[in-house]
């Protein structure tokens, strides 16, 4: 149900799904996975794939063991493996006539607001071009201080910045169990988690595969990040063919379902800001539109105070200096100066390039 009702879906696949313990590429699995993605995409879903595997494929290409690599050596090996990885994806997805692109991210890219906005816009534009972004941690420049250490948390950050509805972590287990299923036969699969408490955290195992650097603990950490942004997350077995279809049809997985919605989480974050970068003074017509729950358009903006960038939090001021709302600006203060008071259909002409029609979208605005 959660997967079917999602508009933006992030799917994370680990190294162990791409290459097995004998360093053999799982070509058949990848071909079936591509078919799975195609079927989901047909239902008007936008998909982002977060993939590990660059270092593993680099090790295979160079015939060296990953465990013996130091951080600087890993960066060089990743540089070799990244080409192997994308060539592999291109070949597999081309068979299904699926267009793919590559995005390399580091921790700072997703945690620094400006970079996160740029990444989000790149993803949105790729969706508009009918491409599936394939995201990987930029191992070639990441250092031990800033590395995620696993792609589970990277995937949760990607889900967060892309406003994804759900994240699917494909693993080598069916989900979170009451005990380790590889040791205890009476272990039971937990189908749904609504609150990540100490009991859930204790169930996490730190054991990893040869190539993977994650484990159940990092998946729980990822679920925490998703919960804060109102994004649902599933842990499911990726070793089977058509893993996404299996989630839909057989429902064998663990879903982490936040109590707060995606929109509410976003608005709660906007409302919690202590400092805004500027403000917009609007006319009476725009004020009435805002009070009806509509977005703020350029035509309703009378004047600007302060200097700010796209994505910054700014106040909206109405008549009698009344503070109406706080929102995330779709434009910089310089851009708004050029388009204020004008109709939306004039924005491209005034700026010289295409852009959004709303100065602040209703979903990025909270009344105060």
C-alpha cells in the first residue's frame, strides 16, 4: 500500500546485490531489477536509485581485496569502479529503454542547505526529462571524516532532500526481526514500526557482508532520518528477483511509518526557524489569497527587505505590518526585485530563463 501510493520513490541497492562473494556480477538479478523499475515507473512514479558498488567493482577490475584498502586507496579504486558501475547500469537499463543519469554526492552536499537545494533541483529536472537519477556517494573525494560509511544513510538523506514519499532499502534479509533469523528459527518478522524506541534499536545487528559497510544499525539510523521528514521506509530482501513487485504482492518487509506526514514535517521544520533572512511585503489581494491557502505569486509582492538566496526562509508581511507567514523562497532577493508586481507569465521574459511561477509555494509556507 505504501509503495503503491508513493509519488517519489528512492530505492537503495547494496554492493552485495550487484556483486556476490565470489566477485561475480549478478547480471540476471540486475536485468530483473530493471524490469521491476520499469513496471513501477509505468505507474507514473518518479524513481531515484541509490547504489553502492563502485569500490567493489573497482576491486574486481583491479583484482585486489577491499579489506586491505586504506582510505586514499579506496578513493582511487572507486574512481576505476565508478565507470564500471555506470557502464553496467547503462547496459542493463538500456535493455528496458530506461534513461539513466549519474549524481555523485558527499555528506556535505545533502546537509548544507544551498547544496541540498541544487541537488534537489537537478533531480527534479531529471524527472522532467524522464531520466532516473542513479546516486552514489562520491567515494573518489570523500574522506574518513565526512564519509557516510554506508549508503543507507546516504539514501535517507537523498529521500529527505528530494521530498520522497518512501525509501526502499534492499538488503540480504526480509526486514527487521525479533531475533537474528540466521541464528534463531523462531525469529519473527516485524511488519510495521511506528516508533523507533530502545527495543527496536536493540534488535539491530552490526554484522555486515564482505562488500557492504552497513548492517541493520545503519538502516535504523536511516529510518530515523526518514521519520523526521515524514518519509516512509521499508527494509526488504533484494536477493530475490523483482524485489519491488515482491513488496507490493507479498508484503514481506518491514515498514517504518512516521506518525507525521511529509507535508507536516516540512512545515514543522519551516515553522521552527528562529531567524529569517528577509521579508516580502504583499498587497491586499495576495494576503486574501494566502489566507485561502494559496501560493504567493510575484504579482502580489510590493517590496522586499533584506538579501537572501533561493531556499532561504523569509517572512511575509501584510497590511498594518502584520506578520502573516514564514516560507521558503523560490527566488533570490535580486530575482524577486525584477519580477515583483508582474504576472507569472512575464517571469521568463524578465529573468531571461525559465523558473517556477510561485515566489513561495503553499507547501513551503506556514502561517504565523
